[in-house]
C-alpha cells in the first residue's frame, strides 16, 4: 500500500504567509510566462497588494502542507469601472513541486466558492501564454469557457505572448440583478 499523501489545507491567507507567497510568485515572474511582470516584487509590495484586495473583501487563499505554503489564489477586480463590480479576475500560483497534484484544482474550487458567497457573478481568467495548457485545462474543468485570445500582447523572454480569456458564471450569473452594493 502506498504511503498516505500529506494533507493539504486550503485556508484564508495571512500576512505571515507573504514571504512564501512572494517566493512562489517570484519563481513564476523570473521563470515563467503566467505573469507578464519582469521583475519580482518585494514582500512589501506583495503585502500592499494583499491588503488592498482584502480591504475590498476579495478572497485570498493559500494551500498549506506540512506548515508550508505551496500555492495561493486570489480574486481581484476585473476592471476598475463601477459597472464591472460584480466580475472578478482570478490568479493562481503554485510552487514548482506542487504542480500536477490537484492543488490548483482545490484552490480554484475554494476560490470560486468564496466568490459565490460574496455575491460575485462572473469570474474571468486571463491566462498568460496560450501554450499554458495546464492553466487553461484547470479553468475548463471548473466550468470556464474560452471567450477569446489576445494575440501577441506581451513580450517576455524574447518572444511574443498571447493572453487567453476564459469566463465562468458564478451563482445566478446574469439571470438576476446583482445584490452587491
């Protein structure tokens, strides 16, 4: 019988998680195309970003295993104009050794549930690099559908990158008026 997998807990992020969150994100900034940032932000900048989202009641979650953060996900505003207030954009990042173990699935499922509970109606995913099939497939498994591709809108690591737009209806979607302030 194979050994039991260590338990992964999905929970609300705390400011004490920010050094690990920052390290995970830095890896993706410096080595991947999911983020179009070129320079990895500092812990102080990541703290500012988290506090800005939490002050507006957006969910920010981590996946923790054996006391270490191995991934995180959050929702933020899709667009700053007021008519978009019921639509969020998701972000999910995993430590390199956490990929392919179902942790992204758990994080995205929990993030969607948190957004539904807060009354959001649509979730957008902007997947950097159309070759990022694991992220596209992850979103599709959660009910997202591709609604477009922005071609060659980013330039990183010496090549042009697309952004794949995916959308998922949350709660009652557009069948009833929003009930958030």
